[in-house]
C-alpha cells in the first residue's frame, strides 16, 4: 500500500511535525508493507532542509496546492492521509485546504488535531467540508468523535478514535536519569513543549512558593523553545515575562529552563527524570496532546487542567485533574502527591499501565488498519457478455414513461419525468434483447409517446420536464434535451425493429430538424449530429441530415480552433458532462461526409479526453460534476455513469473508423468502472437486477439509482457488444471476454 502523507514535518519544530514524523518512522518500523510519501507544508520565506520526502507545498500558494494534488494523483497512491489543524494551511483559518482536498482522487483519511466546540462560521464551514470528503477520520478523543457527529454532521461509521502514540520504555527509572542530569535528591516537576501563552506556565510558576515551602528540594523544569511564530512576532518577551514573575515570587532557584527543541531520545531521557508532569493549559478544548501522551506512557504522575485529552487519558485516577487558571489548585495537588510517596508511586504505575495501549507498536497497528479501511478494494468484473437484466429500467417506468429519480432503489414520483431519460430509454428499446416482441413494443410506444408529447410545435422546441400528473413544467426545454431528442429519433429510424415505429420516428425527425438549426450548445449540436448520422447510415441521400451534419461539423471545428492550446486540445475552456460526444460527433460526421480533417480532429480530441479520464492506476476517472465551472482544470468528483457511457460509445465510433484495438481497450476500462475499478472501489452496477448507482462520491457510491444511471449502464453494455467482433474473439477462458 502506498500512502501520501500531508502535514508539517521534521525539521519543522511543532507538535504536528513531530507527530507526522513519528507516523512515518513507526509505520516503517512496524508495517514496512506500507510505503509513505511525505508532502510537507512549508514556508517559502523560511524554507527548511527536508530529507527523504516526496515534495514540499508552499502553504500560502494556491497554485502549489494544485501542483501537489496533481502529482499525488499521478503517483497513483492508495490513500491520502492529511493532518489537519487550522493554523498550518494557507489562507484565513487555513481555508486553502478546501480546494486542495477537492482535487485529490485517492480516498482521504483525516487526522483532526483540533475539533472546536465553538468554531467561527468559517472554521465550521472548513471542517464540515473536510468531513464530506473523508473516507475515514481519526481523532484522539471520544469527545472529538461525539462533537464531529453532533456539530459537523460526520457519519459515525467513518470515525476512529486512536490514542496519540507514545514511546515504550521501562518503568520507574527516575533515580537513574536524575543522576545523569545531576538532579539526585531533587523532587522534579516538568513541563515540555513549545512555549506560548496557551501553555499556562504562569499559573504553575505562581504555585511554586506554596510547593517550595513544604518541599524545598522541588525543582520545576521548563523544557522547550519558544514557539517560532511567537518569536517572530515578539521575540522572547513571553519567556522573559515568566522569568520576571519567578524572580518577583522568589522561586528562581526552583526553576530550571532548557530553551531548546529537543530531539525525541534526549527529550525522553529528561522526561524520565521527573516525578510529576504538569500541563496547566488554560484552554479546555485541546483534544490531543503529545506531551501528555508521552508522560503517561513513561509512568509519570500527572497534574493537569481538564482539557479534553486530559479528561479522557487521566480518567480512573490515572492522573489528577485541577481547575483551570488556579495556582492554588496546582499547589494543593502537587503537595498532596509529594507528601504521600506511596500514593504517588501508585498513580505512576496506573499511568504506565494506561500507556501500554498507546505505545508505538499499538499506534502503528491502528494506523495501518485506518488506511487499509480507507483504501479502495479490488473488485472482479463479470464477463462483459453477461447481459444486464431490464428489471430496474421497467420498475422505473409506467404508462407515461420513465421516471427521473429514485430514493435508493425506489422510484421517486415527486420529480416526475423528463425528455432526456425517455429519449435514452427509446434508444435502449432499439437495442434491447431478451424481451418478447409484445413487451418490447409496449415500452417502445410508451417512451415514443412521451417524446411525441414533448414536442411543442408552436415554439418549434421540445419540452423537457413533466410532473407526475402529466402536466408540463415548461413550454421549452434545454437545448441539450432538444438535441438528445433529435438523436433518439434518428437512432430509432435507423434501428427500430418495427417498421411503423421507424416511420413515426422519421416523420417527427423531419418535422423538428428544421427548427434545430439555431441550436448553440456544443453538446446539443453534437447530439443532433449523431442523430443525423444515424439517419444517413440508413438513407445516405437524406438532405436535411446532411445539412445538420455539415453545419454541426463546421461549428465544432471553429470551436476547437478557438478553444485549443498546447496543453488543452478541446472545444471549450471548461469540461462539462458527456464530454466524449463532441469528438464522437466529429468522427462520425467526418467518416460519413469524407471529411478527413474532421475525423482526424475527432480522434485527436477523443484521445485527449480519454487521457484526462484515465488515472495513473489505469482506472477510468470521469470528469467530476464539480468541475463544470472550472476553466482549464477539473476535479475528480462527483463521477457519473453518463461519462462512462459516453466514453464507451465514442470509443465504438473511433474503433469503427480506425480498427485500432486501443479504443476497445479504453471502452473496457470505462466498463470496469461500473464494477468497482474506480477511485473508491465501489460497485455501482448489478447485472442480476440491472441497477446502477448514481455515481462515485468522495465517500463512495451514491446510493440512488436514477434513470440516467440505469440507462447509461444498459446502453454501455450494448455498445460494448457491438464492439467485440471488431477487435477480439470471445474465446479467452477466464477473461473479460469469456462467454457468459
């Protein structure tokens, strides 16, 4: 398994950098089957000398996030594991992380180092968005887990509570390490970590007079450098204020300062030399503290304010909780432990026992399970010759036509019907096998009647949306729905098994094509061209069809000339839905009208869009619906079956034009997408029922089975069946082409 790990990283000096570095080291030690590519967040104004990492990401540069996302996608990693804290990403509250995760195709695992109970609106919005993109979420406290469910809408089944990892060292070696540090005979208190006002050290210092009065041998060791951000803003002013406070209280001799960021082995040696560990943090929302985890795992008696992590880790008398911002409470708690060495030793043993669940081998095991649960599963595609059942299509249909949407697998009557789906259903009836003649005619006429009813001769346009009570929602539908209706009529004339149905289709086709000359949508033009090409294949001299194809081909070529650039061989600055239909229309038009330039342009642009829609793992990755507004860029989600159908059918046109088996292979890649060979490893289609889910989202499959998805699956099957004799025999035992 290959994981891309995003976050701060050593040599950066902060808690998250330490955590991320530990993750890499411990997975390498205990789970070498997982390889980790580190993409470290960095500040270009103060760059750090990173070693053995995949890349750095300039934390305040949106373009660098886009570059990193593209590289991660191209690296074909199995999982992206992102460490989140508002302050480490660029923009207000780190909002640059939002667009970054939108660009990532691999399953996303989040480790949330902070989950705020009272966030700002922007903070809430950022975290809610991250939650919607995540396949798994790791937190380090049950409080954070509950908060994610109640306040951020996270589904409980993707949440995992994993204790912060900690070192595994023998218990009870205080005297040995005190001697190494020259502290023999002292009662040692300690706090370590980056210094800043959020540590509450002033409250601990104010407690020292009362502690030293009863235990004059006490020494409070404050270990750690001042936080780099604080140093940049005000230098060492905070540390100097603490020193002035200690002097005014007369406890200078009871404090030892070690103003360094220690590497882990030295830090642990110093921690072993202490008796009581203090975390007097004034803020109570901190859900993870690596320093606390280390202290507990090494068997230290802990006195702490009741922040989230402390409340959970120190429960059942593992440590002593005291009120926030209370120097008196710190003094009482510390003195009570120093006054009773046996009670303090018992607490230390309880802490050490609790820490056995957090040591690095246990943490590494939990981390390996976390990423494994997120990774897409490998799926098996049934033989392509296994014909899908029509049950799901017919269950979505009634005497009026085919309903648009479903709730799960149940048809949703609230949204009624649309021309787009009934035009597709009519095309399916031209191809379908396994129905009796009477049954096939029944549904052909139902869908044809819907198309006929949708025509509004007064406006020279088709209507699109119909309510369940058969009343129309509009007088004129979208251009794309009109183009698709023309396509369906042309295909029905060319393919219908009943002569009467074919005659009806040509009659309506002739009526409507005169009104379609003003279509301006590129996809509507392409749809109409495909319908006209179907008519020309049966009746080569059909004049209005030749005009439709000729006019459409010229428009698409002009669009291509205006829209293309060296890295963007396309008709528009954006990628929308049904993308392969544009080159497909040029390929078919060029072939029928002997326009080699059109055919060449169609093949070139189809090859380009195919390249954009195949991942580094050679999986089909449809242009996501979230991309439709983006110029010269695109996002991986939401992936929809319509794109797979378009890719397969366009590949069929290219195969017929060239005989190149590449196009059959590409069609098979798109077909496998339906059966789990996709970015989330989710199976969308079921041959036995004919159902197809509505697409692939960042979290997996969209559970609904709408008409568009059902029809895309069915039509894809028949398109593939037409391609097979052109490229490969059905004789490879055990292979994709094995006969059903």
